[in-house]
């Protein structure tokens, strides 16, 4: 799993990490695309790191669900 985070003004950093374990009420997804909005650009330009991850408004594929999730289905594919 990777994440793009704000490192400083005008500077982003890509970090690899382990996928967190799913627990009750949680869903694992594979992100296919992510939107960048004006709020994200402002954080990037100012180098604000209190909200460290860059981007939101994700397009995802459900890859795993917690045992109590009943209204989603896991999708295959790469």
C-alpha cells in the first residue's frame, strides 16, 4: 500500500507501507484514481502536514470486507 503525503511547501513524498488489517465494520479497497481539489492544492502549496495525505474523492474497487458488511461485494481483477 502506498500513500502520497505533503512533506513541505510544494513538496510531496510517496511512501510504501503495509496494508492495515481489516476489522469489523471496515472495507479494504484498491484505489484506481484519486481527485485533487483546491483544498489539497492549498495544503500542498503551504506545506501543511497536519492532514498529511494528499488527495481524496477516490475511485476504488472493493478487495475485502469485514464479516459484518452485508451491502458490498468483493470484486476481482487486478
